[in-house]
C-alpha cells in the first residue's frame, strides 16, 4: 500500500519509492545516516541561534536532550533539560 504525501505529486512519489526499492541495504543505511546528520545539523543551528555562544559540550548536551528522555539525560550526563533548556 502506497501512502502519498501532500507535497509530492503521486507520479514523483512512485519514482522515489521505486528508487528506494532498488537500493541495497548499505545504500539505504547510508541515506538514513546522511539524513540523520542533516537533521542534527539543523538542530544545532537552532541551538546556536537560540542560546548564542556556548561550549561544544553544552551544544552536544542540548542536542542529545532532543533525542533522549529527561531521566536518561540526568542519570548519564547530570543535565536536566527542563532546568537548562533544550
């Protein structure tokens, strides 16, 4: 069953899906890795814009707090996202 998005015409979506089906598992993993990295870079840009100049560690903690739950952040990194901000 194909699910169509509202911003991509159906004929283009079919081409994309066919391309994904023809990709090897390694190619798919590489694509996911690249997209994840792009999302992280966008999140870091937002963090830098919102918090200004801050250390690399603080940037990484704020980034991690977007993916990890509060209890894990406190337990592992002693960082409370509710107190410090995301």
